[in-house]
């Protein structure tokens, strides 16, 4: 500050004819001392250090200070009442940006609202979501950490623990905080701490030998030396944090080389500077060191030489804190110059204060790295520029960073490992959102990103793949011609068709024989035609369902089965009528001739045809994608449409079958050599047995097997009728021609 003031006073263009004076007070990091010093400056109770001729009431233009935010808060309130600017070089609390509370407060160091944000950006850059926080229990630490937490919570970061302390706290509390750090599951710790507070914490870290901590420091301590070189390498290697930018100031080194206690008589700051630089002490008459405690190493002579001295007080460039002091003095000088000349200054570096009295934030990012000598170097690994476009403020060279881990890999700081695609996060009761378990997505749901909080339900016709990372089309299933089951059923149908055609050929070839004539050849051929069509009809149940195949399946099946049963019923009635006709004085055959037989079959069949026509007209069967039976399979099937029509068709077939079965059963023991009734009885028993067992098999069979059961039931019932009714007759025609005579068939002997 003295260097800057003297430089300004020697500058003929800046405040010409005006010399700046100053008083320097040490606030000892105490708000009470700082406020008292401020009032002293305002009231003019002390003489200036440099310009003894400036006596009387003080005319303070501005105050440079304080360093601690808490002291600046108290002092700024006092200065605000008098309208005197307070320009701080080190107070970073974001609370000081409130111009309603602190209208005359300015600062040349960025406020903590920026540092909080850039620390949060740093945490997000490395993917840390589970971190510990340590803060000074002051306005600096509390407001800074509050801003940091608000930012990181937006990124989904959780705080494993949050501890605060102050340098005057008892050692037990510091020890307890270190125990928390030591036992925590995360090794990444963000420390928003004053330098003096951090010294105490690190001494306890050293005492308890807590290593492997990845420190993220605030600018107040990250570049300061608190531990010996060896211990600093052990406990602080890998530390990352922002530092105020170092600026080269011309003539500063020469000025410091010319500083001598004799040039600043009575100035305790110069005396302390000299004693620290040369590790000696000026002894007063009472045996004490000015501005220090009693005792000394050696006596200062005043003839010590600065040449060759390497010390932080003699930098090649000015550190950030010193430069902020330099900027504060110059900003006050230029403001005074502008007021006097009413012209905006155009010289030097532009120092900009926004509406809150804050400068544009600019930081260097530094990393503590161990060198070959075993000591620690402060390495610049990036920077933060608040004037850059959004999203480009932070520039970090990650490859140049040294971390606290042994393999120099980026430390892991997560409460739970990320949930892979195919799973979702499930929070743990009573724990932060960063602590969770990974649960597999339910069937029919997927997640295609890491750490998904919810699974996405697949569209209706889609299902999840095995990994549950994407939706795929459901497998479509129907009874196809190309499948093994389809081939078997088609083969059985062709066998049935061949047997039916074979029986028809035999009957046609031997149509003039007694066996064919006696069994009403017309009804026999009609029944064979109906059976042939039934075998062919069953093929409509195989293949992908379509509108036409669905309509043909049920209706054709219903009509053809009624035609079959009508023919069998006609043959059964014919057997009964034929027996009655042999009775004396019977004329029943006059009422059941060929015309009546045809009419009976026609009427019984046409009734079913009418029901089917109404069915197709009102609510016909239609193709349906059944997705309720299987979750991952679409079953292509035919919906019956009108249930009423379906039940009417089915009940009508069942009713005719029962009537035919009862009549055939009653006529099974009629005394004919060839009694067709008992074969009809067998055929109807098979028919009824097939369809009774079909019902539970149909209900319990899944997917395409449902249709297969229905096709097999059609084949079995048709083959039963073919085998029971036509096989015995064909056997007699082909292999027992001697009994294929009218005489034998009309005899009352033992039936065949």
C-alpha cells in the first residue's frame, strides 16, 4: 500500500498537486479493533504516519480494508453512515454485495458468490457427488459454503458431512472434526476456511496422521504454507483450488530493496518487515522487540543486505492479495482524480466495479504437486474468467493435475455406484438422494441411460430386450403352415381327405351293391362330401389370421358340422323307420322317403346357415392381436365377434349331436344283420367325447396351441365319423363280398 501511495504521489498526471497521506492500523482479525480503528480515522484522533504536517480534523477520503469479512461487515456499516468508501482487498463474503446494507463498500477481490460457483463447477467436472465440507464459523465460511451447497445441489451432489469451527474453539472439537473426516466414506473434502483456521485443522490432521484426503480449498488458504515441506507433501499433495491471480508490478522489487528502517523512522511495519526478512530483532531500551513478543534470535544492525535474499516478501511478481491492495489504492486515486477533473481516467489497468461493488472475478487454478526433492510446488493448472461466455468460464487442464490418490487417478467420490442402463435408482430410506440402490426395470420397461430415476414403459406392441435397455417388437405367434405343428396338422388333414376320397371311391365303385343301397347312398355321399369339406375347412385355421379366414373358420365349420350331423341323423332316423316299416300294417316309410330325407337335411342345415348369415352381418369374427395372454408375445388370433351367435352355432351343433346319439343308442340293438345304428352310436360317442375334452384343452392351451387343439378336434371328430360309419362297410364291400347281398342284409340273424 505504501509503495502504491508513493508511486501515485510521484505521478504528475494523477492527482497533480495533491499528495495522498495514510494511516495504517492492524485490526488483528478483530471486528472490535477494526471498527475502533475506522472511527479513529474518521475522527482524526491520530496523526498521520508520513505527513506530520497534516494535523487537526481528519479528512479521510476512503479506507482500504479490512481483510476478514466479519470485520468488513462491521466497518462497512460504520462507513456507510458517513458516506465514506471502504475498499477491501480480501473480504470475499457474498453478503457484502448487498448495496442496501453496505452502500459504500467496494472490493478489488471477487466475492465468494463467484468462488462458490467455480468450486461447484470443479466438483461437477470430476463427477464427485458425495463430498464432505468444512467451513470457518464466520461470515466468510458460512456464506461461502452456503453458496457452494446451493450450486452443487443443482448438479445432484450430496453432502456426506458438514462441519464448522473457529480458531478459538477447544481442541476437542477440532479433534472430533478430524475424526469425522477420517471415518467418512468420501475422501473429497471442500474446505471454505480462513488461513488461520486451516492452520489449526491441518496441525490436527498431522497429529492424527489422516492421509489420502483430496482437498478442495478456497483462495484463503490453498497457496499458503502451514506445514513443514515434508509433511505438506504427505498431507496436502493433490490439493486443488482457486488463487487470486499473480500480477507483475514494475519497480516493486527495486522499491523493496530500498526499504530501510532508517527511512521510515518509528514505522513498526517497516521494522517488522526487516526483522522477518533477516530473522533478527531490533532491541529497545526495555529489552522488547517492537511490535513483537520479548526474545530474539540475534540483533539487527541495520546493515543487512537484501542482495541474494529469497523470501516471499521479495517476489518477482506480486501475489493476488498484494495486488488487490495495490488495485484498491489506485482505484481510490483514480476516483478522486475523476472527481477533481470531471473527466473519466484513461490510464493504467481498468478496475471495474459492478452495481454491487464487486470486480469481474478472475482466478488462477492451482494444484499442489510433489517435486523430485520431496517438497511441494504450486502449479497453475487452469483459470476462471467471469467475463467469458456462460459455460466457458472455467478452463482446466486435467492432464496436468496431480491428485491425492496413489495412482494419480481421479478419486471416486460417490455414495453409490452409478446405475447402469436397464436399472433405475431407488432411494435409501433416511439417506440423501445420492445414496441409492439399483433396481432392475420391471418387465415391459427399459432405461437407456446411466442413473435413470425411472424406467420407461415400452409401447403396446413392444417389449424390453433381455438387458432391458431398449424396446423391441414383440414376437408374433400364430399357427403357421411352416411350423412343425402346422405341418403335422396339415398332414393329418390330408390323410383324412385321402381316406374320405377313398371311401367315396369305393362307395361309388360299388354303388349298385346291396351294402351301398341299403345305407341310403345319397345320404352317404352327402356325408362323405361334408366330411371332405370339414377336413379342408380345418386348413383355414392354419396360417396368419385375416378378415376372410376368420369369417370362414367359424361359420364354415358350424355349417359343415351341422350338415354332417344332419346326414347322420337322417341315417339314424332311417334305421328306426326301416324297423318300424317291417311291422304289420306299418305305413311309416311313406312319410320318410328320399324327398323327406333331403328336406330334413336341408332344413336342419339351412337353420345354421341363417344364424351364420346374421352373425356375419351383425358382428362377424375378425383378426385380433392378443397381448394379454403373454407379456412379450403377440398372438394373432380370430375374435369370435358376436358371442351370442357363436354360442347359438355351438349349442345347435351340440343339440343335434345329442339327439343323434340318443336315437342311435336306442336303435343299436334292432335285429338286423347289419345294424347301422350301433356304428352311428360309436361315431357320436367319439364326436361328443372329442368336443367335451376339447373345452378344457382349449381353455388351458396357450397361443397357437389353442388353434391347434381346435384343428385336432375337428380332425378327430371327422375321422371318428369316417372310421365308425364307413370303415365297416368298406371292409365288407372289399373283403366280404359274399355277405354284401340283399338277402343277407335283410336276415334277422346275428348282426355284423
